[in-house]
C-alpha cells in the first residue's frame, strides 16, 4: 500500500463544514488513481467528535492534532500543523475543499514547505505527471494545469464534487498527532466573534430574489423584499447595485460576492454578465425578469418573464 | 503609517470571456483592462489608512509594462508611490510571482522604510490562485489572514484588528503590526478620481524593476471555456399578465404557500 492522501477537515469549534465531505470524496478520487487510501486530519481538540463522519465518508484512518495552542481557528497555526503532518505522516498528497479557510490553510502550508499549491481543482488525472483542471475567473474559465511537486497540495472547487457516504456506521480509530508548533503561530488565531444573524443567509436560502441596475434605486428593492418574504427567501443583487450604494456588499452575488445555490433564483433587472452568472449558476432553476428579451440572463435562464419588474413582481406577490 | 498594496492588471471581459486560438490567454482584443474589485478596495483602504494615521501609500504590481495604467489609476485616487516589476506579457505562476514580489518589497523597504501593513486582494481576478499574498507574507515573516472585510487600527497603532465574514456573523483577528491582509470587495467603497488626482497620476514616477525569480511547480497548459448547460428558456409571458404562470411554476417547485404573507 502506498502512502495515503491526507484530507484536511474543516470545522468551526467542532462543527463540521459540509465542504469537508466534498474534500473527502475528492481525496478518494485521487487515492483510487494512486492505489492508496484516504486519511483525515483533524486540527484542534474540539474536532475529535468528527472522526466517525470522516470514516463514514471514506477515511481509512483519522489523525487528531489537539495541541493546546489550537484554542481556535488560525490560518498560520493550521498551516503549521499541516506542514508538520507532511513531515510526520509522509502522505502522497494533501487535499482540502476550496473554501476561504481551506484555500488559506493549504496556501500557508505550501508556503511553509516551499511547494506549489493548486487551488480550486475540479478534476485530477495522474499519469507520469499530475494534470488537473482548475477554475479561473471564479468559474468562468477552466485551466488545464501540470503540477511538478514532491508532495502535491490541492484544493477542490466548492460544489465541484458531491459528498458520498461510503461506509455508513463505521467507527474510527483516532491516532494522536503530536507536533511542536512555533510560538508565532498563535498571533493569527481567531480572538473574538460577532454574531450578526442566525437566520437565512444568501448562501443557504432556498429562494433568492436578485435585483440589478434595472431596479433603479434603493427604494425600488421594496418589491423584491415583498416577493422574497412571501416565498421565504432573501434578496440578493448585482455589483451595479452595490456600486451605486443601493444594497450592502453582503447582498452581492457573483465572482467577488457570494456564490448562491438556491432551489430558485429570480433575477430581476440583471443583464447576466459572466461575473454575476458564475455566482448564480449553481441555482437549481433560474427565472429571469427583464425588459430585454436578448439579455444574457434571459437567454441562459430556465424561465423568463419579459417586462418591467415593477409590473411583474407585485403581480406575482399578490398571487 | 506605511501601507503597500499589491495589484494585478487583468483584462475586463464582458458577457463572456474569449480565449486566444492557442488557448494560452484571454483574448483581450477590444477589451479594456482593470484589476480585481478586491484590489480596488485594497487601494481605497490604503488611502483611508494614510488619511487617518498619516504616512505614505505605495502600489506594487508585477506584469507587462502596460500595468503602468493600474499604477496611475492608484495614484489618481491618492496612492503616493508606485513600483512595476516588468516581466513582459507571459503570465507567471504563483510561486514565481510571490518570490519576485517579496524581493521587490524588500528593496522598497530598504530604500523607504518598513511597511506597517501590506494589503493584497483575497484572490486575483483571472488566475485566482488564492496564495500569492500568503506566500509573500510568510517569506517576510509577517502574520497574514485572508478574506478580510473590516479593519481597525487599535492599541495605539500596535495591532490591526481584522474582521472576516462567516455564515453567522464576523470572526475577529488581532494581528500585531507589521502584518499583511488579503481583503474582499465590500471592505471599502472605492472613490472616483478627482481632477487633482488625475493630475497627480500624470506626474507619478513609476519605479521600474525586473526579476530573475525561478519558475514554480505549476505550469498552465491551456485554457478552456467550461461547457455551458444549454437550456431552452421557457418564456412564461409578458408583463403582469405572466403572474399566473409564475405562480403555477412556484407551486410546481413547492415554493408557494397559499395564504402566506401579503
Ligand atoms: C473581476 C470582476 C468581478 C466582478 N464581480 C461581480 C460580482 O461578483 N457580481 C456582479 O453582479 N458583477 C460583478 N462584476 C460586474 C459585472 O461585469 C457587471 O458589470 C454587473 O454584473 C452588471 O450588473 P447589472 O446586470 O445589474 O447591470 P446591467 O448590466 O446594466 O443590466 C441591467 C439590466 O436590467 C434590465 N432592466 C432595466 N430596467 C428594467 C426594468 N424596469 N425591469 C426589468 N429589467 C430591467 C436591462 O434590460 C438590463 O438587462 C465583476 C466585474 C469584474 C471585472
Ligand atoms: N502579478 C501580480 N502583481 C501584483 N500583485 C499580485 C500579482 N498576482 C497576485 N497578486 C496579489 O496577490 C493576491 C492574490 O493573488 P492570487 O494568489 O493569484 O489569487 C492578488 O489579489 C494581488 O493582491
């Protein structure tokens, strides 16, 4: 049996990030090509409870680093643990999911090890070389890339592979991983949290009603708010809207905003520029409301209503 | 306070992104150029920090000579100095870019003094490697956190408090200065250049550098456009008259609750 593919598991104070399960599925696709197994790396004592979930999703072994310096998440601390694990466990490759945290900790580890890091892959093909497909432009383009490294370090684009439970009910044998961390890693640990909302978020809402430049003003969003409330959803917007100061940037959908994946995205007065589309395309269904039947959003949507959003939306809300 | 911002010149595509025939680059014929919105916000943050605390801001870019345009844009909104590492039109891999930028930072700091804060974008708009800033910070042995959406200078200027969005709110980091951060769009609201800014940008002296950094382990082979799901758009109707068909669709999708709200 050759060396294992080590998958870094993301969690927040012991709560598993679903993206980690995608990383395990991705790790298995690499391991199968290498004839190797997948092993999980849990960082922080609070993560101990996640071992069974890792095994159920295909990890053959679970390593837990519960160093007392790891009181909370910290990019430099996690990067140092991963770099140390590379030395202690000699894995064949290291993988994680391409979330904010996943990409950040792998970049820190790669910098520490002076090795390349390939972010947001959708596919890895292992022959004489490692070749992978990764996303550029936030998902608008694919890049075929070749990797030359003594230890491949890769993240999988979020939502690119599906999590799969392969060994339900199996339980884990957790192996402690003792590492000595340099003092400085604690300088970038999370120190505090501010809780803003417990409710629906743009990233998780089942319905998003999005508005673009066509809404015309901050006040214009009232008709979108009403429809979103009726459908149990939230309001999103395009960059033209945040640039005009009509909505906060936290409402922006797209390459430099939030990626949404609702059951239905209702895109109103949005032309459908590529940078907006990449943030919206994971929606199960898209309904465009636009005065212009040739708008990119209309052409790419599953459904469309041609017309002025100020006529169309109130008529829907009032049933 | 001395603040450095790293920005990357990229094409500004429209409704879709075209690729050159050899698959090696985005076809920028007839396209303008820009930088990531994250980096526009980073420049604005640098100018605001210097307005609030005094000192000097500096923009650093690695790319083709034409990236002079992005340096002058930075100056037009108030950035004081600029350095361009001219590597021609060939894109550089993340390790090579980070090595060259680290070298450039060291040379600027040797001449003008150390930076208190180095600001990067969370990721570049085109290649999106999610790592150049982290590699530079690590090489300079400075703390670095990515995905930052809010900052304050606290403890009499000794600490940069950096906040990042999570599903439930914000998590807070307190980085001892000097430090580095990668920021996301929304952290600031970039200003437009004033007439005075435009004049200053014309007078800006862009310091030129070159680099002999070695290539890294990642080699781009070619670009492809992802396959698009082709969907026949179902037109549900025109104007308010389309409402019953939309309600029908919402019922079909299980998203319509009779009698709720309105
Ligand atoms: C690197 C980079 C990153 C970017 N990231 C993002 C991002 O994250 N998110 C994002 O959204 N953009 C992003 N952009 C910007 C993007 O390119 C577009 O400029 C932006 O999405 C356009 O917004 P819009 O569709 O609202 O406006 P427009 O393109 O102006 O479209 C307005 C639409 O409204 C329609 N309309 C007008 N009036 C009405 C009415 N009364 N009723 C119905 N329809 C009406 C029009 O027909 C038109 O289709 C990015 C750009 C770059 C370069
Ligand atoms: N060629 C470059 N010149 C200057 N800064 C860069 C360059 N490439 C990347 N950066 C900086 O590093 C950040 C992250 O880039 P990347 O690792 O490519 O996603 C960018 O947002 C920039 O701030």
